C-alpha cells in the first residue's frame, strides 16, 4: 500500500450491515488492501439510531452534524471536529440529531471481518 489521499466522494456508501436504519458506511482502506486498520466515512440520516456491541476498537470523527453516543454508564454528544472512541466489547447506542451527521472512522481490527 502506498501514500493515498481520500475524500468522501471516493467512498462507495452502503447501508450499515444488520440494520434498517438510514446509516451508511464507505470503507476506503480495509482488509482487501492489506492494511492493518479500516478507514472510511459514515453518513447518518436525521433521527437514526444504531445499537451495537463493538466488535472492534472504533474511533469516530464527526465532520458535520451531531451525534449522541451512550453506554449504560456514559453519554456524550459530539459535533464537528470532535472524536468519540468506542472500545471493543462496549455496548453503545449512537443517535443522530435533526441534521444527521457525517463521520470519518478508523477501526482496529477490520470491522467487516469482525462482524462475520
């Protein structure tokens, strides 16, 4: 793999596996390119909810909009420029607000492989 630059236009957005919510992911780097991490973009339509136990360590950077992320013990709200870390094994609920949200993410190891 060589040095690369990406924009959200490079991502082929797909509905997040296992959900009917309007939440989409677009991996740009993953196991198919031989890298050790997954890098991509996420897009949340307004008022969407995702409940999941994290199969990987996930770092989510909010680029636009707002998200609330909660566990049984902690709740945070994140907006543009803010980062949320969700450790492997943590049960989380992610909710988008009225304006929806666009995110960038990095996971270790690859989230798609961990869900299979």
